[in-house]
C-alpha cells in the first residue's frame, strides 16, 4: 500500500540450500491488484525530517540537537516514537522516546538529543538517527533512518556540572562520645 503503485507485482524468488547454494531462480507475476486493495497503514513517517541545534544559554555552544519528524496518522491510537542517535564509530548512543495519543491527520514530534554527551565522548557528526514508530500494542509499524549534518564535538556544550579540586573532608562528633557520627 505505501508504494501507491498498482500491480501486477513481480516477486523475484531464489531457492537456496541449507548451505546457501543457489538451487533455482525464478520470477512470479501477480494479478493486477490496485494498491488501494491492500491494508492501509495506521501511521507512517513522512519525509523530510528536519534537524536543528538549540543553544539555550546563548554562549555559542549547542545544548541540544533536535530532530523533528512528520507523521501521517490514519488510525487513532497510542503511539511511541523511539529514536536512537549514534556517531560513526558507535562510541556514543543517545535515546529519546515520545509517547502520545494521536488522532488521524498530519502531526509532528520533536526528538531531543543532549549535546554534552557528544562533547564528552569527542564524537563528531554526521550522526545516524534510527527512528521507529510503535503502536499501542508495542508493534513496530514504521521506521526511518536519518543522517544529520556534520558537527564538531567541540561545538556542543560541556556537562552542566563538574567536580573541581581541591576536595576536602571532615568528620563530625555530634554527641561528644569521641567517635565520629557522620
């Protein structure tokens, strides 16, 4: 259905042995089905997706990398859009999930990826983002792969808090018995 193409359709069939040896190859032409004769999708991604960087504190470093995905919904349901961002060497992975009850029509969701893990891992882009939609039963109903623009890891904000030496310690005897209480 999603291809919006009427049949006949052609199936290219390959018969292989248990060892992977090709035993036979064939082609089968189906009847002339109309694409509208097939089950409609409940929800699907609509290209293109769009990315944006967000600098919340205007210091010139990105706090977030966001990806906005457009969805075409035909069946009302609870859906989860799950996105995973990885760098080219898979040393960093960030996940974001958006759950929503969606009504039929076109809508969009924005997925957010923190900038500081990319900086800490020294992971420069482009990044690959794998996006999946799950229906209310947890069944995957569509997917979309997206490659971001190139980013230097140093263009992202550092972590919101860090330890700063020197560190100190002390012990406290609150009841006066000569033993430390805390």
